[in-house]
C-alpha cells in the first residue's frame, strides 16, 4: 500500500473518530449538573427537617417508623429511602411531586396531614425534583414501618379527602412584591419546606389549622410550641432579629434554650441552614403578616411574691441554683424564666413536661455543650409540682393561669412516669 493510501485511511479514521466523539454526551457537564442537583436536594431536605420525622431512634437514615402522636392516634412515618420494595425507589418524580404538592401517594391513596403536605404544597417543582434526586442517592433500607394506630373511622384514608376540602389550600408560594427579597425568602421557608405552622399554629377539633391564628402556638407531642407572632407580650415577640438568628443557629440565645421537638429540629435542620436563610426567617417573623402586638396588649406583671400554692420554697431549694432567685437563668445555657413564651403559655404542658421528665437542649457546631435539666417526677408529688409550676408562671414578670394537681397527674400518666 502506498504512503498516500495509508495517509488517506488514517485521515478517514481520525475523521470518523472525531465525529463519534462529537455524538457522545458531554459527561463532565451532565455530572456537574447532577451533583449540583443532589446538593441542592440535600439542602432542601435540611430545610424540611426530613430526618427528624423519617428517622426512628436506632433506625436507618430516613427509613421511617417514628411514631408521631396525634389527638387521633399514632401515625408512623414512611420509609423514604430508595428501596423499591418498602421505600420510594419505584416512585417517579411525578409520583413524588403528587405526594408533596397534592398529598397523594403513588398508589392513589391520600397521605395523612401528619406528613405536612399542606405546607410542602408551596414548594415549586424544581425544589421538589431536587429533593427526589437527593433521596434517590441515600442508601436504600429494606424496612416496613408499623401500621398506624388510629381511631377506627380514620383508618380509611379516604376520610382525608373531606379534611382536604375543609383545610387544604393547594398551590405554590407566591412572592409579595411589596416586600424585600429577604422577607420573601423567609416567608417561603417558614410557610413551605420549614412547615413551621404544622407545630406553631393552633389546630381545631378536626386537626385543621386555624388560619386566623397563624403561628400563635399550641400543645403538641406533650410540649408547647410557643407563639411566634408579635401578638404577644412574651417570648419571640420580645426578641430581636439577632436573637432569632442565634436561636436557629445554636438552639439558644440570651433568653431561651431549645428543648423537646424544637431541639431536634435545630440539631437536624436550622443549624445547617445558611446564615442568609436564618436571617430571612428572622426578617419574616419580625414583620407582618405573622402578627403585630395589638394596641394595649402589654405585659401584665404579676404582683411580686404571689405564692398561692406554696411553690416558692420548692423553687428556692431546687431550682434557684440554676435559674437564679429571680428566674434570670444563665444566658445561652439555662433558660430565662422571665417573660418566657413557654412559661406564659395558656397551657402549662411545656413547663410541666420539663419539671416532670427533665429537658435536654441540642448539640450544634456552634454550641457543643448540651444543656440538661434533671427530672423531678421521682421527687415531688402532683400537688408539689403544680405548686412550683404555678409559682414560676405567676412571678418574675409572668402572668399565666395557675396549675391544677389533675393537670400534673394526667401528664405524668401520659409520659409513663412514676
């Protein structure tokens, strides 16, 4: 074969190879896009605090099985790992969008609103798709959560259709052009993936949110989710924007230390948010429409020394060493009892839970120490615990209803304490 012939063949092969390479997908570009989508989804999972509800103690990550106590019984969280048999591995992105946006499972059954789709519906398709992309990357777990333990009429999921007609407003979040970009970002997180209203908005007898009392607080899982609005003389209404940011980042500030479900939410969710997103949440909470204090609604300070039930001596001997003689606590370590949103709540359940069973704060990157309050159920009877709780709720600038022995007894039984 002549040199010219060999040269022509080589030139043809090179041209064919170049054409073939041009037809191949740009893997570097697609991989970059996929990685970015996964990381975006991972962050959205943190915004939505998926881990706190979908990971049972000692269970695999996001494999479900956590029992969520409701007034209607116990609902166990679903397995949302990519396991095909027991998780959502067979779900398409359309299936997942339908669950998040409309509250409908892949099989067409209604989700119970303990899965907060009434808030997740505000998430745009791009965020929901990114979340599914991330969930598809976690290790699949072959695990079937227990059956829900609900009142008999509610075991048929079709009953949720009626609930949806009454209380479910489906639709993606819309920005308010009159507000700043920061405010709108905060509104989106609070009203959407953060689903703050699921805990902090009072529910009616049917479990539906009372929209005219948005974020005004309620009893949930035997704790008190405090009032987040400005329509209060206590708690968050008295905090600065910086106080809110500190609390979301570290689970504590100069006024309060998180405990109960909120401590877990901070540990698994808000501490991982960006500084900008925490500031956006604070901007939203400190500005309407979440609420402003009504004219004339100022703190009503109790007369000093009210001790109608004899709780002062118990407080002095057992509580003052940590909380101080005047309830001032220790900033960022021990809760300040003065004008506390939990202490002044209409329901004493938060205070009673902490006294009976103790309370633990969270561990965060910025605050690795875990504040801990010991339990006193073993030491005091119902009357004594009611007395000290009433003393705290009616002194130190607080003005809350008293506490009855029966309220203590009921909670003691519910918590399974001696």
